[in-house]
């Protein structure tokens, strides 16, 4: 049976902030394991932590802060969509990476990245918006 509420939404329609903070913490752990360039992971982690900390302190996050995280997620999705697809058994060529800055991802890695980034987007959508 499918529920019409998200995991962090209470039955009365309000958002459980502590549960949402826990979700953001899990997203950070997931993002750190993604096969993306280090600079992309660093920016995703930093912006996600900013949102989590603000949410934990204030109970809501300014729209501008959420927009920044959404932009970083969109850039990461672009990286994944434009990645060079390699077979799982192919050796990844360091010389090729130097001439082509796109990440090399297997189809499974691409799917994993897109799923993780989509789940992070859903958390942003559920986050209560405060004043800027």
C-alpha cells in the first residue's frame, strides 16, 4: 500500500524537522560515496550541511539557501548526464581523463548518482522555507 505522505511529513501535514535533519545527514553520507569529481562532492556536502544546520537551528531555511543547494544538485545531475559511459569491466584510462574532464561512469553508477541526487532534491522540496 502506498502512502500519500513523505517520510518526514506528519499526518497533520507538518514537517518533522528532526527527521528531515536526519535525512540530510544521510544524504551527506550518500553523496560522499558517489563516484563524482571531488570538487562536486565537496560543494554538494557543503551546501547540504548548510541547509541541515540552518534547519536544525531555525526550523526553516531561507529560500536563497535552498536555491543554492538546488543549483549545486542541478550541476551534479548535468555532470552525471554528460559523463562518459564505460562498461563495468573496462579499465578506466587516466590519460583519457586528463584530455576529457568528464567523469567516467558505468550505467549502474549513473543510475545510482541520479537516484541519490533526486532523493536530495525531494528533501529540499520538503524543507520549510524561512525568510531571507
